[in-house]
C-alpha cells in the first residue's frame, strides 16, 4: 500500500495543535460538530453506544451527546493527551482503531479520514464496528479545500526554483467518497459537500492557523530541502493578487464532505427489482412509449 502520509508526522502535528490550542482556531471542527449533531437530531431513533474516532478535542462527541440521542460515548485517539477526565477513552494508532466487531450503534469520524493511507480500510473498520442498522457519520475535507493556497505555492515555486513540490495534501471529491462508502459495504449512503470561505489578513496568518489546526504538510514525499523567505513572500504576493477582496484580505476555501451510511439490515428499504414496477412511466407522463431495439 502506498504511504501517501507520514503517519508519525500526522500524530505529531495533531499533538502540537492540541498543546498549543488557540481560541477560535478549531472552527472547522466546530462546524463538523454542529453538522453531525443536526443530522443525528432528525433521525428518529436512539443510539445506545457511540464511538468518536480521532476527534482531537472531543467537541464532536459533546455536540452529539447534547442531542439526547446517544446513551454512551467512547472516544478513540492516538495519545492519552487527547483524553479528558471522567470519559471513556481508548488509545489506538491513527487509522487503526481496532474496534470490536458490531460493538457500536454509531461511529463518528470528524476531520480525520482525509489523512489515512488506507481510506477504504478505515471505512471498512467503521462498518464492521457497527451493529446491524448502525450509523456512520463523517466529515471529510474535500476537493477545493485550500485550492487558492495550492495554486499560489505551486506558482511561486515554479517561478523561483523552476519546479514544483507537493505542499498541500490531495483531497478527495464527492464521487470518490461515495464510491468508497459503497465499496466498504454501507447501505443507503448519502454524501454532500459544503464550501466555507474564511478570510485572512495574509497568507502567513492562514498558514499559522493551519499549523494550529494540526494541518501542516504531512505528506510522505514532502520536500525536505528548506526554502527561502523569498519563496513565501512571493507566494503571499501572488495570493494577494489573485484571491483578495477589495479590503485587501485574502480568501481561503474549506470544502467539507458530509457523509452518512448505515450498516446493512433487513429492515432497510431495498431498491426495486428491474421490471417490478406496477405502473408505466409513459402513462404518468401522458406520452407514447417507444421501445428500444435490442
């Protein structure tokens, strides 16, 4: 399996972000928490046991518990530093939670699946951990995220060094995620995408926030050589030229893919078999049916 991400660096970045947390910098995690809680609130059922996978601060677990739909919550993360007093917590390597099969009614994956080297395997683990008719909810940064930053870093590097290196991680699109859900065996998959625009004074303020979120570059083939200050100054100039508002502030896009899927169960609605319809579409449309040649 190709190692796209340096998992050791992913963990170090997340721990540094936790240790140096600044007020407000967790806005993406809070957006994910609100969205998951809203989606759970409209589901007319209870979830006796839930699991939060690599939720960092636990804000998602808190929001979901506040809906009153969940009986108990187990938080799983890579280090005991993520644990809080009085809560159920298990330590596990990133993307390998080692959950017992059919042990949960609800599995949550907030802003973590995009950093997995084996995303299909991660989804399969989540599905296996669910009891029949259990629910999986995830929030995943998708294509379009940090597109402005990617463009300006590539342009600056090509201009100054005559080449380009991977400095922003690749993000999956909606169709990719939908396909992975089906491949993992989830029933009734639903995938949609929301774009959020955040404004910053400069590229340097954006990069400081990314570092504080634990989103510094963790790519396994990231460039190892240091770059000059001139490189970042030029990237900042390009960003201001291409993606600034009239007041001079720059725009950064964060595109979040919201995911839900169910562990299969016989009670779930099944698609109709071909030819089983009791009425013709042509009759409903009041038109003539034209049979296709075979």
